[in-house]
C-alpha cells in the first residue's frame, strides 16, 4: 500500500458501536442475558443437592429418637414389636416407649437386597439379549415399532405388575414351578423344599425383574446402536459372523453403559413398594429359609406397618419407620457411589 494514500475509516455508528451494528448497548444486553442464564443454570443445578440435603435433614430430625433408642441393634436384630399398647409408657435410654417395644430390621435389609439381586440376575441377561435382538436382528422397518413396545412396557404402573403377580404368577409357580425346582435343585443350598405357597423371595425377584427389564433393554439398545459402523464392518470383513461381531466387538464396548443401567435398575428395585407388597408374603421377624420363603422389604414394610405404627402413643414406631427410610436413602446413595467408582476405574485412561 502506498503510504501517501489516505486510509479509509469505517463510518461511525450513532449508538457508539462500530459500523457493523455491534453497539456497546447491544453488547451490554448480551452480557446481561448471559449472566441471567448462568444464574438460572446454577440455580437449577443446585436444586438437586438441596433436595437431597433437605430429605436427609427431614429424615434425621424425625428419626433421631429412634436412632437414640435403637442404636446399632436396629441393623442386626430380627424383632419388630410395638410393645404393650395397653401399658403405661416407660422411659428407656432417655426416651418414652411402650413396655416391651423393640425395633430391628435385619430381615428387611436382607429381603430388600436379596430380592433386588435376584431381579438383576434375571433381568440383565434378558435385557441385554433383547437389546441385541432389537438392534441387530429385527428388520429396520420393524425396529422402531418393537422398541416402542419395550418402552411402553416400562410405563406400566407397578401396581399392575403386582396384580399380575398376585393373580397369575403366584398360583402358577406354587403349583407347577416351585415344587419342580425344589425337587431338581434340592442339592443346592437355599433352593430345596419346602416351597410354601408362592409368596416369597423368588416371586418378588421375578416381578422386580420384569419391571426393570424394559429399562435395561431401552438403554442398552441405544448403546449398541451407538457402536461405530466402521467397527462392525471391520469385523465382518475379517470373516466373522454377525454373532461373533456382537460378542467380540459390540458387547465388550458396553461395560460402562451396563454398569450405569444396572445401577438405575438396582435403584428401581430397592425402592419398589406396591408390587413387592402384593407378592412377597410380608413376613417379619425372621430371615427366609430358602428362596421360596415369604419376605418383606424396607419400602413395602414402611407402607404395610405405617397404620399400626400410628397407634403407638409414644411415636417411637413412626420414628423407627422414618429410620428405615433414612437407611433406604443412604443405601441407594451408596449404590450410586459404588457404581460411579466402578465406572471411573473401568474407563480407559
């Protein structure tokens, strides 16, 4: 450029900005909008931990008398006794309770964990198999319809599953399935007779498995569909069959999604109430003798015993039920924490 030629300058904007319309007032408005959006996002993100803290505070406050009265024995014993409701209140460990009152929930903890584990053992293979079938075996024109049916199954209310278990599953298993299992698997501890009347641990696990299978299937199908097509084509180009591609290429990549969806399924199973209440048998004050024995879970027990607990004039029964809710919340949070730890350790570094 000739240094003697004048340099053209862009005309000024009356609003104080440049020629292209980016005024200072417009930039200030953009900054204010960004600040407001950031505040809204931060507030929304802070609601979740605040809700959890509020729940913990509520449960701790209402369960504090029970925590003081029950101690660690609450987790190690098998006795739920409101006491003599016709007797006068007595003071034990600094709190007033009915004579003979004693609360411990080892049988509930065992029933909750055992039924949830049985549900996952049954649901994970079925859910992953169904996801592979929907992603690879179903014709493309039918894939969306079949997937929609699975997702609709996840929307069925839990009480419907419980009603089906009560009307169909319990009579069928009590007459035809459990006697055969008890005879064939008698050599395996915890699977031998007696097989009881159909209500119990295994029935609860089956119903819970049916409830979480759609959740596992829907999430795993999306994870399988996200597998890069180049990897599949590379496997097929080496002469591998479609089954070998799925088994050796697709499934090994699903470790992290499987851990995540298993955690969601376990959380659903741990907190399920009505369906389990209808098929578990609601047994109390004892551990099950085998997989056919009646049980009760923490969530189902809280619902079934709340009415009788309200008759306790000391309020200790309601406080102890609140303590069950506190333990269930802590257990669910611990399960999620363990899952995140497993995910962090299995992620490639």
